[in-house]
């Protein structure tokens, strides 16, 4: 299919679906559900089609779309896909589809819910496909509002608090991003300001004269800090993570799935798509801090998870812990005095591992939230100490849950392992201490996941309320779980499926960053000479 | 006493001042109107004098003609107003016409 | 002392005295009379200043028209006690003082100006032919013809070169004034028509 | 041949996975719960695996014309019998061979990565002093697929290593991670051993687990809240599915061609162990034990991961062949260090890299930390006894024969990467472990716990053996131990089954009358583990293998007298081992029944459970026949790293690692000491428990303090609880508190501050800004109001005002701009 049509369709198909939903009868719940599911399936099918058309040997952007949007400000409708965004697009399609299936448990205001749900999917797809900073920002914000309402209307008891917290945190991040965006817009390009991410990246890795005038190294550092904080909030990392447990706990199950499965990935994607290539010098300057924050997130998240008594909160903190690996993997960029990357392949591996970890976490974490949701739908509580004995009552459910939780635990053969271990392996090259700290996460992860499994699934009998409502898992629920588990296994056994997709792009990114850093170093010398 | 510019201007000034004082002191609406006529006349004297003694040429005379015409019109209208006022108030004492008092 | 000076002095004195009498006299009818004297003298002054057409108009319109109108008005409204409406002496004195102040000021202003120099400077700056100061003393009178031409849109007094764009005549103002007069007449008639009093 | 071997082993490896998939997916439906077919499926898979492995071993042997054995013939000729000490005279003639071996070191050629193409090359010279092995080696090489390019570098190679890639996991530039295979004789022996024992245990489990074949299983160990016992559906299929998954993982671990792959399967066996220990999910003790096992393993794996990170960062590869080739060793087997203690690696891509020596130590210790966890060595030994919560076949297979031995296997497999300092640590850890576990076993009364501690102790032996440079000895013990320990566990399982899940030995006794086959086979195992023998006539496997370790230890302390504990502890423990094993046997099978109820209901197990015992018993007894000249030892020694045989003298750290020759010299001495200790232990056990000549209760009372110390397992659990578990929970709670209180507190504070600021803002807005506006309005109004007096409405006054205004204006003008 023509890339213009295909990419735009992927983004706007859900929105069109939402438009049609608006004209449907709000009482015909089954039709609403069915139509939403159909829309998400179509979207996922389109993203599969994108995958089919994708050429993984090409390192740059593919199927680029360029249409003028606001020409007076040089804002374009630019879309495109490369090895970094494609997996996330596929993940978005998949998780949205499964979340649509999981949305059967929504029991009020169906029409509004499904409309917002589809709009949310549009926003997410747009974020991953946009190549114009302005467009990116617009989609970023577009996705924010439906999320706010989805949490705030269909959430749990403290939904208002959670929704506002989520919104304010994310908005604070967006504003920092906006500042950085305008900074880059006005400082780069010299004669012509641009929001084009590719163009900006090209400038950032341009000749040193280029950097002395426009995007100076010191400005890169400022821009990077702004962008990083913006994305870090989304990711999230300690200490700006506290919106996550609340949002997760209060959000309805399918929204938790999307939140964990896709939204958190936007932070990582933003860093790798925007913060890194636009500020190579800033990246290098902040690398150690990034890795340290990542390591702290791992340990902190794991410890915090260990202390939780709310099942969903535990899973939420596990997300914090797991996303720490992403940050570490992205930032293990070590330079020597000669401005050369020490062991660039290691960094390549780190980024790949981080990307893999994002996908893996998208699968395992949304699976975990779904599993929590399944039991919550039955007994309406999440207190870890009031479960037990579910293996006997719900054997299939327990089996699927165990599999998915093991994926979260980082068990080999399941997707979580590859990401974690690859990141950890690549991190020793960067810093011994941080690598050891990151690696020690495996113990704590095993601790909190196994302990949770023991308290929830094992044991002689169920201890909490509503024992009579525990019914075996339905086919619909089992399908979601089984799909996620199957994917976890496939990715765990054949990680190269994903790595081969990303390899060319990540290699190019690494080269790009190296070039950018060299030129920035030269620019720094120029600036010093000028003084 | 030879006619000269300053002489004319002096006459204009006297007529003007008299008109103003007349306007200020008459309580009779028609008296006020007469004061206005005097003021206009003083101005006319000036214009004609300028026309005669300076480079203004014929323009001054034409201005004074217009003023005379306007004065006539104004007089007609003012008298109409005065009559109306008289019809309404049975007096033409302008001090009684103080509805615009703030 | 030639005749011109004599007439000038005569008219000056009668005009000024007439004006003063208008101010001083309390009776409206007398005021009207003194006003006639004053305006008539002024018309004489106009004649002396070579503005014979203006002087004629002055006599015609003011003395013959406006004042008659005023006298009619006085008669229409002077029902008994209202012919004389006394003003308080304080007010008169105050007005007189302010009037004198004003007069002094105006005289001071006009005597402070060098009229000759100003005239020549204006003539230099405007680069136009100064009027020769004497109009054609033809059979039709001093100013009748030029004024008539001006009102029809021509300026014969400025010479052929200047009668182009800059010094057009007064055709348009003349028309406007004509219409204005018409409107005023209609308006005056409307206002002055007898209405039945509400209260009555 | 490489392809054939690879195919056979991969079939043996993947069949259990297939079995697992079928059993777990198809098992739970309806009436399939009560059929035995999952078990037979599992047996078929693992049995076929065994046949494949065995045929692979045979193919390998015949392919090399059993060169391993032949090459040792010369060795044999040199040292006719272990007990014969005249070999000292032969020594001088062997030295030239030594020298020549050192002058022509066999360096592996720089390996070229080959995907899916089995390549073989010469890695080791099994026996440097076998001068005439040269010929045989050449013959062997001639028989294999292709002439070796490195065969010219000659000296006496024998074993072949086939390695290659199965598929690639990921590649980042020059960094490649893949699933590889690495086949040498060790792999083949391990495969055969694992599949054989697993087959037997599967068979046994069919009988042992048969009470799960019901829809209404009553678990007497679990009490529900209403006071009754737990009733649940049987889970027969699930047990065998997990067993199959375990077999797959274990075989994958053995087949692994790179250390990363080992790590993968390492974790997988860990999770299988978790699932199997926690098989009775309803029992809290079981799930807790499973958690403990997995988490303690993870602690070890944390170290493993650090080792992996070091290796990956510095070597850039995980493949065994590349790693071994990268580490430079001089002719004497010492790791070559530079001036500042750095080691110049010869990386597979031809480049070189300087690695600090300390990092090599870190890498070695890290990987060994994984082994500590998996093999339950000190200080991570406490999980294994708890793991006995699992069904007995699991204990037999996972927690004695295979998985826990994986640590030892990895130590052996990764041996060339361990520098002497690491080996010393390994040796001490082994020594401490074997002693510590044995002492606890002396006082344990649960029949499975005794065996568990015995397992830890024996694993300590293996680790010690490897640590003191007895590569083959350690692995030899691994194999023999696997046989006799699985036998003993199965016997104990049979006892437990026969006594209706009674595990306390204090309630048993005299059971040999009730279950003779079990008693007899158990005795075989006990003799084997105790290391008893009649020298020169008959010796069970344990004697040979333990002998080899003790001999190595003796040779080691002779070279390094400061480390005498490394000999003393194993020697002492040899006696203790004999004591507690015979104590177990006497308490269980001999004497009078202590509990009539148990005795009366005891019965011999059905044939499906005794058959495996009967298969394993002869293997346990005779698998090591011939000792160091026997088939098994030779097969293992064939894979020995080439520098081990000659020993390494005075390394940088001052250690001297004994070579085969030095060990041989002291073999008979050590053997004699070990035998004496074993016999002493046996006699003591007989006196205390067989004859009842001494009252055990009195002894317990006399040494109450020691007894309590031992029954509390040296207070390790309490120590760890206080040192790690509680602090971790504290820290976790603290972090959660930080999260809820501090970070959220800051957020809330900011929020409240914002609200407060907004309030102030509102006040400011209402009071100040609005006030200002109103003020302006009011002022304007009042000013206007104040002017209203001027607005008299009187015309004449207005005129006056105008005039006054004009006058004033003029006055101002005249005064301001005077002429």
C-alpha cells in the first residue's frame, strides 16, 4: 500500500472508528464492543502490513511521508518508520487489540469509554510514527487527554486523585519538552527553523562550525536535560515515578494494560528518537547520571514492590524496576579521551537490549496487569494477603499467570530475560559499580514476584472475601493471556526476530551519535579558541 | 484717526468682548442671542480687515459672508428654539432652562 | 484729516458705543435698537475697508433680516414682566471684570504682533503673487465681481497662473451653505410651529 | 560424525520438551487426569533420549576407535595398578615427554565461527606424558571426518570437540550471542548419565506418584480452615510435565556451547526445581522452600551474571572454545601476565586486549558463585535440605543427581578460565561445605534430610576435587555420586511410600524384613557412598571417586602445606560420611521396629518402583570399576584441559597445582587413609546403632550443646534471616515509606503549596487588582461627581467658564512663552 495512505491509516483508523462509534446507539453494548475490537484488529492488521512492507536492511527512515501542514512555521505532516519505531507500532497495535478484548469488563458509559479508547490508540500510533517534532508533540498531548478521562471516569475509588496526578506529572514533562522543542527550533538550522527530527538530528551531528553557531554543545546539554526530564517522567524513573502506582492502581484493567504496555514506552522512545540524536553531546554528558538513575530505579522499584500489599501496586512498581533497565541500556555510552566510543558494539547491544526490554515489558507487564484484573473482576479486592489457593480454583488462569509473571521475573526462554540480561551484560563496559547494582536487581525481582505468586496462587485455600465468585477463567480472558504468553515465549526463544528488525537502525544511531559527539567536541574547542 | 489694521482689530475686539459680556449677563434668551450676534460681528470685522490689509485677499470677505449667512441661520433657529422654550415654560429666562444641571 | 478718517472715526465710535449700549441696557427692545446701530456702523466700516459687498450684505441680512426677526421674537415673547429680566449686580460686575480682562488680553495679543512682517513673510513663504491690494474699480463695484466669480469657482484676484488647482473658488461651500440655510429654515419652521401644550 | 552426534543429542535434548508441551497442554482435560499416559509419554521421551545419548557415546567411541581408552593404555603400563607404588621409577623416562609437550604447546588455531557447521579441532592433550599415544592419536584423527589442520602440531591429542551454532539469538556488530553446542566426552557422559538416571526415576515416579491419579486427592499435610484435610484434583500429569521440562533444561545445560547458554538453562533448571519443590502448592512449607531455593539460586546467579559481564566485556564472546583459546597460558599452564598484572588476551577475531588479572579472578569467582548457588555450597547451602519438600523422585533427580551437580559440571566445563586464586577459593568452599553438611547429617532424623545433607557434603567433595586441580577426580565423583545418590533417594522414596509418607527415621527400624529389595539396594548405595572396599578385590564406585579426590587433596597439600585443611577436612568427613550413612541404614532397616503402627503397615513397593532400584544398584556399585583406569574415568579424563595433566608449578600467587604424576604418587597413601576413616565411621555407626552397645540418648544428653547446634544446622537459617531477609523487608518497607510519604509527600506538598498560592493569588486578585480597578472607577466617579457642581445647567455660567478658560489659557501661554 502507498506509504502515505498506510501510515496515515494506521494513525487515524482508530479515530475514524471513534467517529463512527459516536453515531452508534449507546445501549447496544455488544455492538460497541464488537466495533471497537474490529477497529483495533484492523489497525493491528495495518501495522502488520507495515511490517511486511518494512525492509529491515535499510537503516534510515522508510516510507517517509511529507505533507505541508503549517508552512509559515515550517511545520510538516511528516511520518515515517524505522527499526526503532516499528516494533513499538506493532506492540501498540497488539496491546490495544488485547486491551479492547479486556474492555469487556467495563460496565458503564460504554460508548464514551470506547470512543476515548480509540482516540487514545490514535494518539499512541501518532507518537510512534511522527517525524516532525511539532506533530510528535501534538500526538503526545492528544494521547494525554483520553487517558485522563479514562482513568478519571472509569477508575477505582481514588480515580480523581490518580487522574489528576497522572495528568499533572505528564503535563509538567510535556512542558519541559515544549521548551526544549522551541529551543531547538529557534537555535538550529541557521537560516531556516525546522521541526523536522531528521533534519535536526542531521544538524546535531553536523560539522563543528555548524555546532558552534546553532546547536552549541552547552545548549545541547540544556536541551537534553529538559527533554530527558520530560521523557523520564513518562518512563518513569525514580524519583518522578509516583504517578505510576496511583494511575495503575486506579485505572481500569485495559487501561492499565495500555498504560504499562505502551505509554511507558513513549518515554524510552522519546529518549531514543529525540533526546539522543538531537543532543549527542548532552547525551554523553549525562550518560553516567542516566545509568545511575536507571540502576537506582531498578533497586528502588524492586524494593518498593517487595513491600506492597496491593497486587496491582506491586506490578506497578515492578514496572518502575523494569524500566530502569531500559534507561541503563540506552545510556551505556562510554567515551575515552580521544572522543571515541569504547566498544561501540556494547552500546549497540545496550540500546538493542533496552528496546527489547521495552517490548518485553510491554508484553509481560500488560499481561500481569490483565491477570490482576481478571481476579479483581471476580473478588473485587487486591490485597495480596487475602488471596491464596487459586491454583486449585482457577488452574488455567494460574498457569497462564505464572507464565507471564515468570516472564516479568526474567526467566530465560521468556521475553523478560533477554532484555534484562543484554542490558546488564552491556553495562559492565560502562561502569562496574552500576552494573553490579543493576545485576543485583535479579535477586529482588525473584523475591517479590515469587513471594507474590506464593501469596496469591499457592496455599491451601482462598482467604479473602467473595470466595463464591471465583469462577474459572473465561475463553475470552484465556485468549488474551495465552496470546501474551505465547508472544513472551516466542520472543524469549527467538529474540533475533526483533533484533534483526532493529539492528540496522540502532547501528546507524550509534554511528550518528559518535559523529555528533566528535563534531561537538571540535566545536567546544573552537568556542574555547574564540574566547 | 486713519483706518488701519490695528484699528479694525481693536474694534473687533471691543465688539467681541461686548458680545461675550452680553451673553454672560443677559438672562433673556433673546439678549443672549444678541450677544452672539455681536461676537460674530466682531469676528467679521477682523476678517474684513485682514482681507483689506494683508495677503488674504478676497478670502476674508468670503469667510465673513459665510459667517453672516450662518449667523442668520443660527438666529432663525435660535429664535425658533426660544419660542418653543417660551411655549413650554412661559418664560425665556435661560436660568430656568437648567435641566442639564449635573 | 480726510474724509476717510472722519468716517472711520465716526463708525468706530458708533459701533463701539452701540455694542456697549447693548451690554448696558436692560430692555430687550432697546438692546435690539442699539444692536442695529452697532451693526449698521460695522457695515460702514466694511465699506471703508473696500468690502462693499460684505457691507451691503451686512446691512441687508443683519439689519434688514435678522434684527427684524429678533424684534418679532421679542414681541412674541415679551409678555409683560418678561421684557426685563434683571441680572444680579454681582454677576454684572464679575462679567464686566472678566470681560475687561479678556479685552485687555486680546488687545495685548494683537498689538504684540508685527502685522507687516508677518504679511511679507507669508507672502515669501507661500510663493504666490500677493494681491495688489486694490481691486478692479470697475463699474460693478470693488468686490462684487470677484466675489461672485469666487462663489462660482474662479479666483480672478489671484492671476491666471494661480487659478489652477490650488486656488479654487468657493462653489462647494456656497452650495453647502445654501442647503444649510434651507435645512435651517425647515427646521426653524418645524420648531417654531405652534404646538398644543401638554399641560394645558 | 559431528553432525550425527549433534543430531542425536539434540533429539535427546528436545524430546523432553516435546513431551512437556504435550503433557501440559493435553493433560489437564477431563478424565485424562486419571490415566497414566503422561507418565509413559515422559518415560518414552527420556528413554529415547537415553538411547540417543548412549548411541551417541558409542558412535563417538567407535569414531575415535576408543582412542581415549587406548591412549591411557600406556599410562596403564606405566602404573600397573593404583595400589602399586613402583611407578616412581618410571617417572624419569616420562620427563622428556613432559618437556617436549611444553616445548610444543598445543595452541588451538584461531577458531573461525561456523554456523551450523560442525567443526572440530584439537583442544587438549589428555595426557602429556603419553609419548606413544601420538600414533594412536594420528590414527584417530585419520578416522574422523577430515584431517585436522592442527594435527601437525602433534603431541598426543585424543579427544575431539565438536562445536557449532544451532541458531543465533542476536548479533551486535562483532558481538554474537547464539545457541551453541559443545560436544566432547564429558558432554556425552553427562548426557548418558542424566538420561539414564532420569529414565529410572521417571519409572519410579509412576509408582510413587500413583496416588495422584484421582479426582479427589487428599493431602494429609494440609489442613483447611474447617479442620479437615485438603481435597483436590490429582496432578499426575503436571508432575511428569515438570519432570520433562526439567530434563530438557538439564540436557540443554549440558549441551550448551557457550557460557551464556549455560546461564539460560541454569535458570531454567532453577525454575523447574522451583516448580517441582513446590509441587504440593497447597503446602506452605513447600512453596516457601521453593521460593527459598529459587531466590538463593538467584543470589548465586547474581554472581554468575557479574562473571558473565566481565567475560562479555573483555572477551566479547561466550563460546567455550573461543574463551579457552583467548586466555594465554604458557607452556607450564600458567596464565601469562604482563608487567602490571594484566593479561593479554588473544581474542578470536585476531585482536588483543589487556585485561587486569583481578578481573579474571572476579570473572572466575562470579561464575563459581553461580555454582555455589546451584550446587548448594557454603554459604548458600541452606536451600537444599528445604527442597526435600518436593516429591522424592524430584529429590532423587533434581536435588541429588543432576541439577545440583550442574554447578560442579560447570566448574569443570569452565575450568580453563579459573586462575589459581579462584581454584583455591573453590577448594576451600568445597572443604567447608563437605564438613559442615556432614556434621549436620549426623544428627538429622528425617531420612530425606540426611540424604540431602549427604548430597551437599558430596558436592563439596566434588568442588574440592576440582579446586585442588583434580579435574577428572571431581567430575568422576559427580558421575558416581549421581548413580548412588539417586539410588539411595529412590530407596528412601520406596521406604516413604511403603510407610505411608512417614519420613522420620526414629519411627522406623527393622524394615528390611518388610521391604527386602529396598533394603538391599540401599545397602549397596550406602557402601558406595561410604567408600568401603576390600582393596585389591572389590571396590564400589564411591571408593574410587572419593579416593581420587582425597589423593588430589593430599598431593595439593604436599605442594602447598599451608592449606592442610584441604586434606584434613575431607579425610575426616570420609569417616563421618560412612558413619551417618550407616546410621541411616541401621536406623531404618536394621534392629527392632520403633513404631509398630508404621512397621505393620509397611510393605514392599510395587515392581515399577523396585525395578529402577535394581537397575541403578549395579550401576552405583560398579560404574567406576577400574578406578582411574576404568572406562568412566578415562572417558572423562579425555576431556581434561591440556595443562591439567602436567600440573602447574608455583603460579603467581605461590600455589602449586599438582599434576597427575604428583597425585599418582600419593594415591595409595591417601586411599589407605580414606579407607581407614570410612571403616572407622562404619564401625562407629554399627556400634551405636547396629549393636545398641551404647545408648545414643546418653550421648545426645552429654553433648547437648553440640547436638542443638547441629540440629539447628549451625544456625544458618536464623543467621540469614537476621542478616538478609529481615533487613531486606525493612529496606523494602522503608523504600515504600519513602515513596508514599517522602516523594508523594513532596508532590502533595507542592500541590498544597500551589493551592495555597492560588488562594493567595485569589485574594490578591480580589483585593488588590480588583480593588485598584474599583478605585480608579470610584475615583473617576467621585471626581466627576465633584465637578457636577460646575455643571449648573446655566447657560450664562458656561459662557463665563469659557471666557475664564480662554483668559486663563492666554495667561498661561503668555507667561510660559514670553516674547
